[in-house]
C-alpha cells in the first residue's frame, strides 16, 4: 500500500516554493491542543519564526535547526505569532534561547499585541490548562493605524511595511500588509478573524500559513473567547479569494501536516457546509470545560457499562452460530462488529485517563479524548443494520453518547423531538418489540434453499431469542389515558435502560404506575425481586437523558426505597 508523500518534509530544511532565497524548516506535531506547529524560515540572511508553539521539545528541535544556519546576533530575529492563543505563543514568552540567534522582534496582529502585553490568560486560553502568560511587549503590531515607515525603519532597518486593503465585496474587506525584506522578498499578512479576533494568514512565495482556520469549527474550538461566527463565514470567502488571486501550492496549518491547495479547497467547502448547520455555540470557557468534563466522565462511565452488554450479546451470538456449525456467518459477524477493536479503544482511554490522574494531561485533553473515543465507538456501531442483532435501544443509547457530549461542549441541549404520546403505549410497544420475532419458523424453513436468506433469518432469530427481556412489567394506569409531551425514542430508551439495569441486578419484575399531578404526568417505576441487589447506582448519563427526553426526575432511588419517579408535561 502506497503512503502519501508529505508536501513538506518534517524537520528538514527545504526551499520555499516560489521564492529565490527562502528556506523553511517545519516542526510539525501530531495535532493536539497542547502545542502548535512551528515553522522556521530563512529569508535571505534573516531568520523568521512562524509561531513558537508551547512545547519545549519542539523548541529544542527549532534551536538545533538554527545552529546549522549562518546567523548574526546583531541582526533582527523576527518572531511572528499567527494569533495569540497559548499553544502558538507560549514558548516564545518563556524560552529565551532563540536570543542567541539574533535580536528578537515580535510581530502579531495589533489586537493580539494588547493581549500579550497584558498577559491575558483568558483570551490566550491559557487559563483552560492552568498556564501563566508572562506579559511581553510586541515591537511590530500589524494592522495598526500608527504603523509608519519611519517606525518600521527603526524596528527593522531596511524593511518596509506596505498596507493594501482589498474590498472583496461590498460586505467583505480583506486587510492586507506586506513586510518587504531588504533583499526584495516579502511576507504578506492578511487579517482573517473568526477563529480569533487577531488571526492572520501569512504568505511567502507559493506557501500560505493559515493557522487554525481548518480546525475552527472543531468541538472545544468553536466558541472560545474571540470566536466570531459572522466573521468566520466572511473569512472562508477571504481564503477563497486569496487562493483565486495568488499562486499557492503549499498550505501550512497551525497543527498537523501541510495540505495541497486542492485539499484545502475541500476543507473550505466542508467548513462552509458545517458552518451553515452549526448551532449557536455557547462560550467555551472554564465553566464550560468543567461542565464538559463532568459530562465526559458520565458518558464514558455509560460507555463502560453498555459495551460489555453489546460485546456479551455478540459473543453469545457467535457461540450459538459456531455450535450450529455456521462458521462463515460467525466470522462475518466478527468482521461486522469488531468487539476487540472497541475494547482496545476503551482500554486506550483508560490509559489516557490514568495519565490525567497523574497530572500529565489537562481536563481539556481528556474531554477531547472522550469525544474521540465515543466517536470511534459510534463509527463501529453505525453504517449497518445492527438493530436486529443486538437491540435497537442499546444501539441508539451507545451511539448517542458522542452527540450528547458534543452538545454539552457546545452548550446546547441535545435536540429532543417532543410530541404528544401515551407513556403506557410507548412501554407496551417496547415490550412487544423485545419479545416478538421478525421471522417465523416457516420463514426459516422456506429459506433453507437460499443460503444467504437462511443465514440472515437464522442470525435474526438467534439474536431475537437472546434479546428477549426476562423481566415482567406490571402497569397501573388511571381510568383515562394520560398523554404527555416527550421524545418517544429517548423515553423508550429510558424504559429499556432501566429494564437492563434491573435485570442485571436480580429483579424479576417491574411495577410501573402512571398518574397525573397538576400540569404533569408522573411515571413511578419500581424494581421487584427477592434477589434484587444493585451493586452500582443508576448512571448519571442515564438520569440526564430524562431531561433530554423532555422530562425531569422528581424522585431518585435510595437504599430501601428503589422507586424512581419521572415527570413529563401533560398534554391538555
């Protein structure tokens, strides 16, 4: 299998395309929230940093690379911050080793300059990972009304700063400044707000540095202080204009590997589509991180509870197939649902969480790892018809964990499709589905001459047999039907989850009572059984689902009184 050749060779000096005397040394990291990439440039006999990152390891690599260059400690060393987030600037604030390669001249957007000058932990996002931001004076703030040729000549002798603002349309202005070097080569800066107020795109030759634009809609990124959804929409058009009007061949992002222009065009297209459906994202601040962390832990706890049920049912199904010598069907099932891969994914999160407990990782990293883990599990369980093999409710509950965490991070309540329904009918419908067969014995006999049909029906019958709930429901209702407003799928899943929980810990029946109370309908649910002995409480993720279904919990179970009461708005 051919591996894709990198557009830029990592940690190697190479020519910048479209220039006469410029070279680049990329320090490219695997994308994460702890540090950006760092790009070193030599432009003639001048050294330039594009971002300094927040990793000492990356700065070690950068300094080692500079040792191989010819440098003059009396000449300016230009350090550019593409935007003022801690993961792009931190090493530039605290690691002074680069001073031996020249006299540092710090360059960034004027609005970022004020933030760095005051050591603003909130705007830089440093407070999310408990990093201090030492104040620093920016010598050359760009897109500032006071930038004059005389001032530039004092800061960077022999350089010129040339503004050239462009009206892309009546609504969209592209602020542009060109920093011309003494040898005639130039760095072009464009103001591209949206991800942050001070975001810049930077071009040299045919190379374009785009910062965090490709990731601006990612969970935990969209909504941070400085995010502007209207400006981001305009910036996507600004980027398209730049690609149309300049010869660009290499796109350097703030994180991860470089892109080709065709790849970046696809990214911009996808960003446009995603932006159109993006909800009104809440501010992603420390409070949101704390809340997301609690949600992440609750949902991962639910994943650890649900996966053994999924895995157990699949393994039992494979066992029955092998007992019937249906080995090929058993192998197909194993490929369809990679139980071992899901287990490795969860084990990987366990290891990651241990590192967090040892203070090696931040809460934000754990939240994003949780989201990645739940997304991967969802990918394993979607895209094929698992419902008839496992349990529709179980599949929904497992795959929904990802979207629920994403909603928590975005600060929106997961969308509930509330409609009028009879809670008794919802429960009876669930019981009927759990104890009915999609295919009859006659269907199985008639399919015996068609190998594919026979295997599918056999698999379905075996799955239905093991999915049947060995628990009885006793339902007490008032004389008149009590209609409620609820998300029917989520309400059904709540019933199913409680049924699984009660059966797991020894209950053989469940008493359900429906009764009105003022403007609401209450659903009281109580497990019954001589062997009933819960070892774990109901998961917080399950309890939170009641709110997502349109209701609330008015009574929680406790030792000696296992009744739980749900409340939903009454249909009048």
